[in-house]
C-alpha cells in the first residue's frame, strides 16, 4: 500500500502535491479530479487501483494494483492554450526522472503524450481541460507510470514495459513520486513563463525528430513523407515538406510514424 505519511515527509515541492488525495480504488483519477468542487492548484489524486483509466484516442490504460503510479495533477492556469506543450513538458519531466533511475535503456517521448523505453511504452499521459462557462476552471494531467509491474498480458506484452524490468528490483513509489512532482512543478512553471528553452529541451527527445517520417492525421496516412521538426513555442507540430516549406499542425489527433 502506498505510504501517504512517508510520501508527505519526503516531498520537497513548493505547491505541487501539497494537497494529496490517496484512493484505494477508483474509476479514473482524472474523473475524480474533474468532480472536485473547488480545485486546489497542484492537488494530486493518486489511486492504487484505477479500473477505467484512459489514454490518448480513448484507449484503456491497464495497470496492476499497488505496483505502479496512476495519478492526476490539477493545475489552474488563466487560459488553456499550448496544452500539447504542457502535456509534453510533463512527459519530459517524467523522462528526466526515469533517466536517473535507470541508465541501461533508451528513453524518449512519443508524440503527443507517451514516454517510451527501448521502443516500449512505460508511461502515458492524458490532459483534459474543464471550463466554467468561457473561463478555464482547471487543467488536469493524468499520468500512468509502470513502476514495479514487470509482467504484461496480451497485446501489452509486446508494447509495454516497466521500470522494474530494468532495475531488477522494487522501487519506492513514494520517493519516485516525490522526485517526479519536483520536476513537474519546475517544468510547469517554465510552461507558464513561455520558456523557449523548454521547447528546445523537449524537441530532441521526440521520436523521429529531424528525420523523414510518415504522418497519420485523424486516422488517415499522408502519402508524402515529411521531416519532423518537433514543435514550436505554441506546441504545434511542425514538419518540412519536400518543397522545403513548413507545415504546421495545431491539433492532437496526429501520429508520427517512424519506419
């Protein structure tokens, strides 16, 4: 069982995670975070067992109870622009921490919301915006990170992995979450401040960056290959076409396919 007291003793953030809600079993931490009446900036909702967790394209996020980290962080920005950039900023924070815990694998980011290790998914994110009329009420970033689960069934066996598969031992989820929230807090502030350095830091981590790739837009493959330039300061995906012009995509329903 996740030790809330130990987590709170080790937490070194200023505000992220200071409001901490630990649940045994829930449908989805994002759904729970949406229903909180008065959102507290930086509040974290963590579930030991999340039964209907979702990822990008409404895919299920299946996790083994008590072995991983499935949680949501609530933010309250003044406006909900550059959401893809925020998602990747949090994914980049996750990648940074993973690199400190396990050095014997290649870790990167998969557009727009996955963290991969040796080509297999080790973490996924889902960002949702809640409005109150025309105003942004909260932005919720849900994160699923495979930690101490080392066996995956069915189709997950070929596409998913966990930290234990590389470290060979159980990892303290309390300390890992503390480390992760410190980096998330840092990257979120950089996102708020429109840091161009944040964008420059993320782009080289993206799978396919600077290579000629195939794009799938809203389920349709584009026939012409394009050179993946990463994203701009608005979080828009940019590619170079064969005429050396830059094409920009501002929506999330796009996949970067690498040969």
